[in-house]
C-alpha cells in the first residue's frame, strides 16, 4: 500500500523492525542479520531504511549526536533513553501537544519528544 516493491532484503529488514521494537541503528540491524543473511550489506540497510522513512513506514530518531535510529512505531509518542544501559523505550502519556495540529499559526508536521534518565 506504500508503493514499495518487496524484495528479500526489504522484507527481512521490515520483519526485524516489527519483531524487535528496539529502535535500532543500521549497525545493530547489520550485526543481528548478517550472520544468517550473508548477502545483506550496510548500504542495503541504509537504503531500505531511508526508503521506509520517506514512505512513512518508520520514523528516524537522533537522540544523541551521530546516532541515527529507526522506529517502526509512527504514531506520536515519547522516547525515553536510559543513560545507564542505553536502551530506548516508547512512553505513552496523555500529552496535550499530540492533540495539536498547529502552534501559533504554524502547522505541526511531526512530533519528536525525548526524555533521558535512569
């Protein structure tokens, strides 16, 4: 329905995102899939994830400098990163901002809320 031609690589990456919900980086996906899928390259993963982002199948997260992550959950929610273990959690709070479509006459295109702590 998003107009993406399925391929073995794309399906494998999509399935990984749906099953893991771990907000992975390209390196995380590569490390987990490359052993059982030796034809998979980091370039293929990058290209697939950027295609998914353009088609709004995933959202991109940059919580810390230089660490681009991908989230299969495209509904508005908050991310919490534990500074001790590094894990990123989805947090669902009733948040007034998510109900707004604009602020002071400016249309809201996306929401990116991050929290960090232990």
